[in-house]
C-alpha cells in the first residue's frame, strides 16, 4: 500500500479524533493497528511526529497585537509548495475570521511539514480542520470551516 503522511493523518482524524464515540487508544496499540491497516512504520512515525508538533503548538505565545494588521508574505519555499489558490484560500479564511494570525501560521507550518510536494486545496482544507480541531477555544472556527468543507463556500455568509 503506497500511502503518505497526509493519508495517515486523514485516517486518524476520521477514525479516532473526529469520532467522539470511539475512545482514544493508547499510542502503542494505535501504531500496531495502523501497521496492520497497511501503513508503513516510517509513515506512522512521521505522522506521530507531525501530530506531536501540532500538540506542542498549544504552548506557543500568541501573536502580539502589533502584528494583527500586518501583511503575511510567503517565502519562496512556501510559494513553491503552496500554489496561488492554496495561499489565497488561507488569506480568505483569515479575512472571514476562521483563522487567526496564530492559527494561520500554524496551518502554514503544518502544511510545510507534510512533504516536499506541492499541496492542493483539498489538503489545505483538511489541515485547517485538523489544526482548528486541535486548538482549544476554536470550536466556532472549526464549525465554520467544517461547513465550508462539507457544504461549500455558499454556506459561509456573514
């Protein structure tokens, strides 16, 4: 089975994190289950490292008030990985209030941590959902993003 870290993250998100009915398994049994499901040990390790970095992001200090009205300029590396549509979508989410400057930077960081390949818009949407789901106090933003992903942009009217 040729899977990548994003596929594994999607599997975890859909089957464990997003599914409140299932109790969270311990890491060791989860790793075994993922291996039995066909994911490689290397991809499992990378996915857990990705999730650990996301969990550590809760400890980061918030963006200062001085930077709230600044303009985000993407680096050359970010532009190579995130096409114009993906970058525009991230800015759009910030403009409509789904992303804060902090969550925007976290989304970009987690997108860049995925792989060295170009990232498509669907991947951006799912990473935004994962980031918002993982952050305390982001329930309303998560619900708005969830509506945007599943219902389309016509449902997001302010």
